[in-house]
């Protein structure tokens, strides 16, 4: 059983308060949506939870069966999809998947790559350079990258950004597939997205 505890979390940039007093505790099979107006700090909160930014107050704690996961090892269990995360345009989709798997410290087979590309609707496009992909195709590929490690924690920032209806269905199917066993955090203002989560945190 994995858990994520966010306790009295706050973030400031100088004199500007972004958010404060954020508290929640999630276990495997739980999900939460972070909602709020543009500029309310949704992406910043995700970055703090991911240790990409240092909190101004409070703490974030990941556990596996009550054992605290350190900053050095919790990333092995976490996947993150966001519009501002970059792929490598000069590599093919398959080469991107191999690269990100290698960076994460594991080997991915051709069969696994084909299955992932099929899951996100990119079958037959694995050898194409990513520079030729549309924005929606790149977003789909980011999901293939995220699912490489079969994450215990799946964090999604604007999960259906740049996606058409078919792409949105793929994302919703992925969330449904992982929601019973993983911890899912969704940052969004889209009602059809935040209604997929069991809990909601509202930023103002």
C-alpha cells in the first residue's frame, strides 16, 4: 500500500502567496483533483509535491507500506504528464520511449513499446520523428512515456490539453485503468476531468 501525505503545505514567491494550508492524505486507489482559476497555483502545487519546487511551509511525504520514500527513490514510482514537459523532437517515438526507460533505469522491449503506442493511439507511428507530430500526438506520446514504469503515483496537469475527442477518451480510459490501484492527482478546471477524482482541493 502506497500513500501520499500533504501537510500544511504552502508556497510563496517573495511576498506573493501562491497557496497555503493544503492538507490531504491519499492511499493506493485514491484520487484527487486540484481545481482553481488560472494562476491560482495548480501547476505550482504539483511541482512542490513532486519536489521540483521547495515548499515555503509544510511537508510532503511518500510511503510504501509505512516506509518513507526519500527524494532519491520516490521518483521511481511516480509518473507526470504535463503540457510543459518536453519530448525529444529529433528522436522517433520509439527512441523517446527507449531513452526515457533507460534514464529511469530499466529496459523496455519492442513488444512493450508497440503495446504502449497502441494504447495511446499511435500504432504505426513509432518510427516517425516527433518533430513531425501534431501537439495532440505529442500529448499522447507523453502518456506512453508516463506508463513505461507502471506508476504507483500518476500526476496529470491539464490531462487532455491539445487532445481531440478520441484522445480524451484514451486519457479517461487510462485513468479508469489505474484508479483502483494507484494514487492519481489531476490538476484541471475541466469538469469532465475533475469529476473522475474522488476528492477535490480548490485553490483560490
